[in-house]
């Protein structure tokens, strides 16, 4: 039996979405974030890194969302959620599978962390911390994020999906950065990005995943 170790308000939501799309039986073990937003220590008993998601099936204990969605498509997908192996769309899918955690999430995560720094600094240096973070945002993060958003907007222009005419595990992976980007930054005039998020959120499997996972801040 597949078991998904799921942390509230986390990347793990997209694994639930894929499991629902594939219609495979699975069990969800839910974990609640600590007030610091860290995962609770129990997750370390499942995987040494103590992060979510972790998927187990038989003897397999798999962390990293990209590896988990690739495993699910490969072993339970029966050809669904992947273009034809070796085709240009399949390579586009590979690109976005890696891009989601390797290139999209780091600046979004930095944005979240830097935004919190001023409120956690001692009161006396708070104005300095605020000015410093504003500078980092304006000169480093904002231009990098704008470049990424333009890239995604163009990638979605043809079909509304990231790798060909049908949804694939690339879309599953990219759903979290786009949800986070919409909530933390905003898309400006780029119409394909909010349309993608709406397209994902309106799928019956996504709605079912929300019910299995519990409240999720980005939907
Ligand atoms: N690249 C990893 C990131 C895993 C990760 O950082 N998960 C977050 C949830 S969004 C987590 O467990 N955070 C709690 C913590 O770091 O303690 C993946 O895609 O699975």
C-alpha cells in the first residue's frame, strides 16, 4: 500500500493531486507544522531529512517530490501523465520536473524568508533590516522572479500545460511554484499563469486531493 507522509500547507499537496488523478489506493499520514513552520520531529523517523513529502510503498522510502511523481507515473501511471518516452514533449517534461525545485522554488523561498526577517529582528534595528530586505528584493529577487514568470507564461502559451497538449507530471511539479508565486508575489499582467492555477484547481482530482489533505493555504 502506498503511504503519503503529508505536511499541512506544503509541497506534498501536489503528490496528493497526482495520486487522485491516477486513481491508485493510498493512505495519508498527516503531520502539522510547528509554530516555527518546521516539520514535526516525527517525520525524521520516516526519512532522515524529516521533510515532506515522503512516500513509502513496501520497502521503498522515497523523499523529493520530483522523484516521487516520477515513481508514481512510472509504476502506477500506465502511460498517463507522461508524453511518449523520448519525444520532445517528454524532454520538456523532464526539464520542468527539475526546474520546479531546482530553479523556481529557490527565489520564492528566499522571498518568503527575507520577508520574515524584519519582524524577527530586535526592535531597534528593525528599520535597518526592513531597508536591507527591500534592497535585496528590488535588486536581486524581483528581477529574477520577473524573468521566471515571463518564461513560464511563454511556456504555457500553446496548450496551457507545460509539456504538450495534456497535463503531465511537469504540471504537477510546477503547480506548487505557481501557487506560491501567485500568493506571495502576484502575476501582474501575465494571463497564462493565473489561468494555469485555475485550470489545476478546477480539476476534480485536485478537489478530491484537498479533501484528503486537509486545509491548504494556496487553494
Ligand atoms: N525539494 C524537496 C523539498 C522538501 C521540503 O522542503 N519540504 C517542506 C514542505 S513545503 C518541509 O518539509 N518543510 C519543513 C521543514 O523544513 O522542517 C521536495 O521537493 O520534496
